[in-house]
């Protein structure tokens, strides 16, 4: 019987802690410590930076291999020619400091842009939370329908901003006029930010300034499925108008501001609350400009070209300075040096525009959407009136204790509270209590005290 009972009893599930679950695989993308050196070395063949700089590495290592083989042949056959083939290492020693300064300055400037981009999206997230709290607190004055419209517009804002500063791969090009529009398709133009290095735009602007004639280039037409994000978040009345807008996140800010501006004055809703809410929308509009500034403005091309040219010339001459001492080992050494220096340059290039993959904008957008409308059911419990928040049973319990305390104080029975509470009584109340306690029988006083407790 015991065996059958043990066989029929359910086996408790194995609980895996969160820390052990993280350490089971090798994908530690959040933090790296010195203990991860083995994982970093093992994952070097799959490195993104190595894949991006492999072409210059192959060229530099091949050049170093040719130099080492030719030097070895000339050293055996023509020693004097081999001696003239090498150069001293002093020039490279003098230039290495300048090369390091160029690379460090570029990387630092790119990292500052990365940090600034992350701060901008942090401001968007914080402002969205504050604005959601504001409209939830004044839902009675704003109106439930208007509050829902503002929330849906606010949830769609980060997605529209991401599509503006990052190429939107979800839009499909509309080719020709044979496209049959169904109930789920939405036609729109590409909401791309104009960059300051676009030659076509620069030529068009210069011609307009010289002859005064406007030259509007035809824009390609795209279509999207309105059931996808962020289009399904937009209210039906605002969907078509937002799709036709040139700057869609700015249009959403203007629409939300108009919704707030039309709320009439009420006892609990005045110009102070209205201006406070519009100030939050102005802050989100400033975030659009900050993202556009980082995306549009690149590191000066003269500086970038000079840094890359200097690094390339320095690496081309490096095998000639090392082949005399290293011989055939020149090519591997040059490969390692080129990987380090070209990798630093490529890191600066990658984080120069953090919105193109360095920052996980999709995760940030989903987080903001969940804060605005995703957790709405449970978050609404925080905005319940404090008088209605507590349960009825708790109110009745508190009322019963208060009634018992009041009745004990009125009858003059034993101590209903802490014995130290007598220090807060008036002199007259203390004397009356002492007199009543002396005239009362012992059993009555003790029984009353036990009843109250």
C-alpha cells in the first residue's frame, strides 16, 4: 500500500533558480567580468566586429605575409637588398601616440552620442509614465473616452519615432497601380529623417535658393498592415490622418495636445493642470528633435577619413619595421595589431548612431507600451479612492475596536490601551480614573479588561 501510495503521489517539479538558469548557456550579453575570459576567447570567431573588419584584416595580413616571404628569400640570395628592404621602428613608435589619440577621440565622441541617445529614450519612458498617471488621476474631468484615445496615441508614439530614425523594414513597396487594397492595408509614405549628407536633397535645396522654384521629388508609396504595431494602437479616427503626416511622432504629440486643450475648465481641472500636461507633451516633442539630431548629424567626414587613412598607412608600413626581427611571424603579429586598431575604429563607427542596432529600440518601445496600456487593469487599482480601497471587513474590525475602546473609557474600566498611555491624559482625567478604579471591585475591573482585550 505504501509503495502504491508513493507511486501515485505526484513528483515535485524541479525548481531552477534564476541565477543557475542564466549560467547554463554561454550567452552573457548583459555583463562581462574577468571570469568570462574563456567564453570571450571561444566566441571570437563569431564576433560581430571581427566579421565587419575581416576585409582589411585579410588584406593587411596578406601584405605582411608577402613581405616576410620576400624578405626571407632576399636574405638568402641577396643580403644587401634584404637590408635595404626594412625600415627602422622609430617612425612607427613616434606615430603610435598620434594614432591612439585619433582613435580614442573618435570612440569617446561616439560613446557620448550613445549615452545621449539612451538618455533621450529614458526621458520618453519617464514622461510617458508621468503623463499616464496624470490623465488617470483626472479621468473624471477629462472623460473616459478622451483618456483612452490619449493613452493609445501615447502607446504608439515610441514605435512611430523608431520608424522615423531607423529604416522601417515592415513597410512594403507599392509598385505600379495594380495594387488591390483590402480592409487591412494602409497606404503611406516613408517617414524618413532628412540627413545633412544627402546629395540629392542638398542639390534640390541649392537650386531652390538660387532660382526660387520649388522642386518636389516624387516619393515612393508603401503599404502596411493596420493590424500590426503601431497602427493597431492608433484610434480609428486618427489612423488615416497619421499615415498621411510627414512627421508622424510629431503629429501624435500635436493630436494629444489638442485633446488636452479641449478639456473644459472644472473645479479640479484648471489652466494649471492643463499646462502641466502640455508641458509633458512638449518634453516628448523635444525628444523627437534630440533623436533626429543624433541621427542626422554624423562625425565630420574630414576627421573620419584622416583617422582611417593614418591608420591604414601606419599598418602598411608596420611589416617593413617588424620583418627583420620577427621573420615569418610578421603576418600573425600584424593581424593581431590590425584587429585591435581596426576593431576600435569600427566600434566607434557602430555606436556613432545608436539607433541603428546598438540600442534595442524594440524592447524599449514594448516596455513603454506595457507601462501605458499593457498593465492598465492592475495599475488602475492604484487610482482607487482611499476610502474605497480598503475592504469592508477591515473597516468593521477597526470600528469594533474603536467602539470597545470608547465604551471602556466611558465606563472607567481597566486600562484599555497601553499602560504608558496614561501619561498623555489630562490631570483631571487621571484623577477621575484613579478614583473610579478605587471604588470598582477587583473582579469587575479584571473582567472588563479581559473583555476589551
